[in-house]
C-alpha cells in the first residue's frame, strides 16, 4: 500500500477512506472461507490438517470413536453408524483442538524467551473473523481452532502476533517494528494464511 507523499489532513482522510472497501473485502473473504469450509463429513471429502490436504474416510464402527491419519493421504474417521454431520464434525474438531493444545505450549515457551513477555494462559476456540486475540490485562491469548488446518508456521505466526500485543496493544508502527524484529518474514506468512500472494518489495 502506498501512502501519499504529501500528508495533509485531507489526503490522509481520503487515503483512509480509499482503503475501506479493501478492509471490507478482506473481512468478506474470511467469512466466505468459513462458508466454503461447511462440509458434510463424508468419505472422499477434502479436509486440511497442518496445511496438508487429506481425504476423509468414514468408517462406521462400534470401536472407540477416533481419528487416524493413514499413508499421509487419508484421515480415517471411526464413528458410530448413522452419526449426524454435527457428531462427525465434533469428533474432528476435538482432534484439531487436541493437536493445538499439544502444540501451542512449546511455541509459547520459545517466544516468551525471545520476546521477553509471559503468557498466563491460552485457549482455543472457533472464531468467525479473527485468527487470534489477546487480552492484555489477563495476559491470555485465544487461538482460532481453524489454525489446526494451516501450516505450523501460520500457527506460530499468530501466536507471535498475539504475544507481541503484550508489548504493544495497537497495530501501529511500533507493533510492526516488533514483528519485523522477531519474525522478519511475517508478511509472507500472513499472505499465506489469507490465501493471498505477497510480493517481496525489491
Ligand atoms: Zn492483533
């Protein structure tokens, strides 16, 4: 985004207004991704885990309900016969949640040392418009369950972003300077996360 060179109040105002449609478009894009991810949880459907596409294979059985990855290609979903879509989705979401709960603490430990902040608690939840959020006062971060579907570097980027909020509340220059310092390639990861192409500035 190019900021106008001569910054009188009017051009700043017009610049900000000119970006409004872009902001709205990004939000809409996020919501449409959400809609596209509405699935029926039947065999043959594509599902993502850690940035990789897998084919769902539904196995109706009386065994313990669970998920198993097979041949780096299939997600085997063991489920009771005649389970509803909601029940299938619940089992998969619990598996995603388990993965995040297992994975996030090591990232927090690593970045607490590098950034010099401490996180009291993290929680995982479904969020419609945000990948993560941070409650600065309670030093608690929230991570979107959807991140289980994205590459580990996307998950790590969001954790770092939320932890940097413990140094700076707003998305201002100071915030971005911290991001550049701690994670110099954050812009390309952000673009990956939002399915956009990011071109490095020459
Ligand atoms: Zn933020």
